[in-house]
C-alpha cells in the first residue's frame, strides 16, 4: 500500500490527512473514514491512548483493493484551528470538505463513508444528503437522539 500525507481546506483552515491506496493503478473504490467524538487524530488516537484504529482500517481496506482518506480534526495533529470550540456542525462541514477532496481525485471511483460513533452520525448524514455517495458503514452508531446519548455518556 501507499500512504500520501496531504492537506485540504475546510472553513478557511488547512486540515491534514492521509490518503492510502492499494498497490497498482486506479481507479480504486474509496472510503472516507470519520472518527468518533473527542480530540482524535487521523489514526483514531488520543493522547495517552494510541489505538491506531483508523490506520488499521485503512490498511485492511488497502489489502482489499480500496483507497481511503482519513484526517486530523481541527486543532489536532497537523490540522490548523482549535478543537474545543469546534461544534458538531463544524465537524460535519469538515467531513464534507474531505469528501469533496476525495471525490475530486481521478484515481477513485465508488465512494463510501465509514464512520465510528459520532463519525457514524456524520456518515449517515453525508450519505443521506448526497446521492453520489454509494454507501455508508456505521460503526458503533447511536440509535438515540443526541441529547439522550449525551445524558447516557
């Protein structure tokens, strides 16, 4: 697999990401990876808890012939901005900008969104509003309202 570090623009900020592709030439089916809540970097890590969940998912996808794109949230890792004032709708706007970056590539074809936890809510929103997204995979998605989920957490 190949990993390319890159940046894209969202809300006037430069956000950093990694584009992972399998061996060979495209076009590849592609997945946008969206992390859950919290100050997670592109690999799904937080300080003192390096899980590398998103990086491992990107590797698994590449082994299956898929490209993927994952990125650092605002103010995290190499991305500009501030994490704490970033709201839910700001994160959705960043996901839309990442989707646009991935879609503009000439080496991608089919596009799916894979989201974990809060990222699953964004994945469902993107897929529900954009007919050019071919599918959504929702990992640990909530089936309750945001208010109910926050109270439970």
